[in-house]
C-alpha cells in the first residue's frame, strides 16, 4: 500500500470512529441505566428507589397474624339461598349446607381485635345463626355471643369469654398505597390458618354488593387486592407488612365462585366506628349528611358546566336535613369532609360514617367555580341531632337476675359443655324461686343455653311456666320450674 492510499484509509477510519461516537452520544440519553429507564425530570432512577425498599418478610407477618385469626362455625336456621346474581359473590363457605333442610352448618373467619375476646367478622357470616362457634388457631373452641351486627357495612362483632388472647392492632387503611404488599389470613374451604400475599390493586371500590342486598344506607369503599382468597375467607384479616389489621376480607370477583384474581376487603378505618358503636350500644349510631351523591364523569361535567372532574356532585338535598341547614345546595361539588379530600361517592360515604349524630363537621365545596366551607351538624336517619342512648351494653338482665357467659375454664371446672351463669340476683322471679347466685343455666325447656342471647330468646314471648335446668357453683345438678306470667 502506498502512502497516499494509507492516509485515505486512516482518514476513513477516524471519520467512522467520530460518527460512531456521535451516534452513541445521540442515543445514550435514551439507553436504560442499569436496566431501568430514567425520565429526564426524575430526581432518582427507579433502580435507586428500589434500592431503598426494604425486603419483605412475610414469615414475621404470618407469625403475628395467624394466631389472631379464628375459624367461625355457625349453625344457621333454614334460609333462602337467593343471593347476588352478578359476578361479585361473598365467600362465606357453605360447608355442609343442604337445600330445603332445617338447621344447616357453614363456616367463615374472624379476627381477634382485643385480648379479652372481641372478634370482628362479616355480618353475612353470622346472619340468622342460632349458634356461633369460634375455634382459635390453637384449636380451643368457644361459643360466641353476637354483640351486634351492621348489614349496611357487612360487619359484626362477637365476644368470647377468654382473656390474654393474641390479637391484631388496627392500622390506618387511609395510608395504603396502590401496589403495596398485603397478606390475607383466613380459613378457605375449611383449611384453617391459610396465609396468602398480594398487592393492593385498587382503593375505594364500590361494587354495589351491599346495596343490592337491600342496604339503604350501604357503604362500600372496598380495598381491592390480588391476594388469593376463597370461600371461607369471609371475615378474615387483611394485614399490612407491619402486621397491622387494615381490612376485613368480604367478597371476590368470580365467575366460578372461587378465586379468579381479585378480592375486596372492608377498610379498617371504616370498620373502627362501626365496631366501637356495636361494642358500646349493640347497634350503629349512624350519621347522615342528607344529600344524594354522584360521581363526576366527563359527561356530567360537560352537562353541568363543571370546571373539572374532582369531587362528588350533589344532585339533590334532603329537605330539613343537615346539609340543607348548613347551606349546601343542589349542584354543589363536595371536595373535602373535614380535612380529608374526597373524589368518589364511596370516599365521601366513608368519611361521613366516621361521625355520630350531633357531630359538627366542616364541608368544603365548590359552587360557581369558587371554594366555600360550611359547617354541618350531622343528624341521624330519624332526624335526631344526638345519640338516642348513652347506655352501654354492660349487663343482660333476665327475670331480675344479671346473667353472664361462661369462660372456658368455668365450663371445664364444672364439667359441662354449655351454660350461662347468674352473676347477680335482684328482685325477680329467679330470686323468689330460690335460684342461688352463681347458678349456671344449662337448659331451658330442654334446649341448651350457650350464650346470654340464647336465654333472652328462649324466654322472649313465652307464656306459662318454663323449666330451668343447670348446676350450682359446686357442680350439683338442679332444676326449677318458673311461671312467667
């Protein structure tokens, strides 16, 4: 090769290298860094963000949650099997239910929330049950008292006579984020203490399940998750990675009745007020704002001339309700309840559900494009501005006597399977008949008594005489005939 040709080849090589470097530089900003793309305005790469995420230890979560989740077995009176006809089904395990039979058996789950035996579950788990049996993770078995139920949120509160139980602390479901890991614990298909994991796939879901069942004031603001749940998980725990209870598993979306990818849980922040009222009063003291509400769609915004799609639209205001008295008008858009932003009807319902009749709450709304804050004194559905009673459900009185449920230790000591004890005698039929304090009622008219509710029901609307059988505090068997009228 002569000198002239050599210089030409060298020049072409240098030029090629410059072009290659230029092309590489031109595309280098679009090349993923360490496997992750970086937006030009992003402060950190996704890889850097993931590096800060702690590893998840589901073992420790399961160790905390499993002992606090119970297996619920109910004996239910014969009832219609008609239920929701859409794809959204509850997952209360039918168990041994037989069509057109008498008493039937079914199973579900529950969560211990207090060490002294308070358990939260779904209303549909214990609905119409004549007997509710609770089996702990360590296989100890109790007959539970149904303290109260709320079909509007599908929640129920149970009580067993035991102390120092494992229980779950209540978390803050409002702080849940889409994509966050959660753990579901329950008893699907009668398989006790089953743990599955998934992520929060959506929040604030309104699936029209409870209203479809006839709940006029039904509140649905479900957490949607892809943790695998199945029939029998109903009433079980949805737990965050800190081991806190953040939801009560309630329903699944399925064409088959078994898990197909999505499930729905009641947020614990919605349940807190309900549980507190059931414990305090035996029923929910529900406050209402007195408005019809509607989610804002693009079509509605165009029709009503709304500036954006944020907030909850008010198509009508109830006459004489708390909203009207506060100055809320048809066509207003509510964007905040107190300091909490609301963008969906379900979210607004949940925020109002936290309050009681008589509570005063700030409502932020948009009217004619301007923000306005009004203060509303919430009313009950009957129009009352205060709670109708402040009497706690501390005692059950029957025929002049205060009766209590038996603890497991008391049943074992007396060598009986069931019974309700007379804790204190007052003036009444039992005292006049000579029944001693501490007497344990095991049967009324040959029917076994498991809870104080059983005794109440056995004597309700009963005339004439009843036969009360049981044992004294030293275990001696006795029977008394008492005339009720």
